[in-house]
């Protein structure tokens, strides 16, 4: 049975799935000793002989050496690749999601300003100037004095008060003139040279005697100050 079959492995690593799986390929003794998948020479199991029709032993030896070299290169490749993947896995560290810092809203600091009470406004009292009323001195009636007054129609001699005939006196007529303003009823008229003696008020005769220029009495006259 063993003479009719021969077994081997494909050493075309990286290019053949059977080689990568290290699969043992069994072929008839009459078939070419090549990989049925990639058509590469197979490495014979146990004997290390390389297949192929009429292949010399030297070729099998060279093929065996090449297979060993390829196996070593493939192993080194996969080891290096595995290390790189492991290193990549080890070095590739996904940083954690950045923590969002909470936003702190600072409240405004309110400083209480002390309220300063304003001093009360004093009402200014404006003192009104005191207006002194003029003191009116009451004029006291001047005491009668004696003298002479020219009344125009006659000459008065006697007591004088406030510049007029007031009191006892004598009036000598120079022209025809009524005896007194108070004699409104009779309106008696004295002639030049006649004279009257008696009481006078504000240049008006109101009580006494009437004489002619010959010194004879013409009558006694009593008049009311408001007239007869």
C-alpha cells in the first residue's frame, strides 16, 4: 500500500493555503509530486525526498534546504507580524473620553453699600426786618400868645394861637366888612374905624361888643360858633 502512495507537504508559504495549514498531501505514486493547489514541489514526508518525475537527488537536497529556509523565513515573518500586532495592541491605547469640566457660573458678588443718611435740611428762618413805624408826635396846641395880625380888612391885637386870632382881642376894621363869618343870619357890616372887642376863634369874632369910630357902642353881639 505504501508503495503505491506517497505523501508530502507544500512549502510555498504565504502563497498556498495548504502550505500555510501544514497540510499533508497524499498522491498516487504515478502522479507528479507537486501541490495540487499551487503546483509547487512538495517536500516528501519522512524521507525528505522531493517529488517530481526523474528529479535528481541533488535537486531534492536543494529543495529541502530551500524549504527549510522558507519555513524559517515564514516563521520569522509570522513571529514578527505577531509581535508587531501585539505591540500595536499594547501601544494603541484609546484615551478615555475627555471629561467635560462642569461650567461654574460665578454669581456676581453684591456688596452692600451702607446707606448714609443725609442730615436733615434745616429750614432757614428768614427774619423779617422789623419796620419801626414812625412815631407821630401829637402836636400839642401851642399856648396862646399876644400879638398883632394884619387880616387885610382890619388889624387884630390880642391872643394868637396857631397863627390865628384865638382868645381875647380887639379888631379894628379898615374897610367895610362883615363883623364875623358866624353872623350869617344878619350879616352886620362894620365901617372903617369901627372895632369889636371880645372873644375870637380862628380869626372870627363870636362874642363881645361892637363900637363905632366915635367909641360909641353900637351893640352887644353874641354869636354861636356855628352861626345864628
